[in-house]
C-alpha cells in the first residue's frame, strides 16, 4: 500500500540520518593504550575521567566499552571513541576494548559461503577468547594505565554485537563446564548496560539480523546449534548481575523483539532485567554524543556505577 511504502521510506531516511550523525564525529585519541595479548587487535584504549564527580574526589567508576559492528572486521573500536570520550566527560573512567573480528571470507567455505567474499561476522573461538582475556586482564591494566579508575565499581556496556559481548562477559560463570572461558564465580561487576544488543541468537536469526551474523559468528549452519549454549546470552541466565537493556523502538538493525526475548528469558529464569525503550529512536543514537538517547545511556550507567 502507498501509506506503507511512505512509512518505510521515512523510517529508512531517519535510520540513515541517525547513522550519518553517529559516524560524523572525529575519532578521539585515548590517554593510554595497553595490550592484553600479542595480536594487534588485542588492545584496550583508556580514557581518564575529564571531571571528578566521586564524593570527596575519589576514584571514578570504570566503564568497559565493547563496540559493535556485527563482529565484522571493517568496524573497529575507533567508531565508538566519541562515545568513550562522552562518558569520560561525564566523570567515568573508560576502557574501550578491541577484539578480533571476522575477516574476508572465501566463497563456498562454511560460514563464509553466504557472504560472497564479504566480511564474516566474528571468529570462533578467537572473538570470545579475546573478550574473556580482556576482562581478566583489566584489573591489573587499570591499576597501571588508568589509576583514576576504581575497578571495584565496574560497569560493562556494549552496542549491538558489543551488547551481546557485554551480556556474555557477565555470564561466563554460567557457561558449560567444558568451556575454556568459564569462571568459577560471577564477575566482579556493578552491572551491565547493553545497548540494542544481539541478545537472543534464535530470535535474531529468525529476523536475519545483520545478514545472518549470529550464524556466521558460530561457524555457519554446522556450528550454530552446537555452539549456541556457549555463546547465546539468553541461554546463560540468571546471571545475578544487575542488567539493563536500552533499546530504540524504531531500531531496524536490531529490532526491539530481540531485546524483549532476552528480558523474557531472564524473567523465566527468575531474574529481573531492566528494559528501557526509547520512542522514535533507532540503532545508532545510543552511541551518538549529539543525540538525547546517549545521555539516557549515560544515566543508566550511572544508576549502576555510583
């Protein structure tokens, strides 16, 4: 119908404008960078708080940022450096984590077949190796490179695919016993704020989120079912860690239904997960310092961190 076509066109135009705004900011160099491994992508950028907001001028809460981009190589941590700087200007100490992502595929081989030679979503198991290693290394690296931060008040946030990784990082104690990333007790986190997260892989695959990115991340059709218990946050509940999801109702990249599915799974597991739904907001304003939605994100982080 004409009205439907007009509505779709308007939604696409708004989404394009939101994306353009989010990516229009100049990258912000960190105050320090440290390696947590030997690969060039195994690094963390640190941003010192620009203001001291802690009572008595004490140490600042630490916000760990995991960037999105469908776990694909073209999207690295640089695109969220304006967001990291935004948080630093709000009085947080920030650790912006890089990790290994999917490279260029070879058509016809496994998970790469459907990409036609384009970038695959993530690497198995390297993407997960890196997030686990970064989280484990952070306390020591923070003491050396970001002494203004209090790692005892740590909140993990992530956008889109990074939202998935943030939820996963908080659930490592619930991984199957044979998972190399499993830890014996919950991570020492104040909470998780996941932004438009790819939080339920089954629902995301049904909606073809990011062109089958979840399936690619887990190695294609042959790996998806077997690896799901090791990777899907909606199967790793309850975490016992305070968790809030922030989701734009107008998000066409990772639709609202994905976040709702995670919240429903948490409720069935006996855990209350916050779900903040923002009207007339799409995918990218959540990390765009020029958008009101970004201020909402900072407030949600503050609610858990302070």
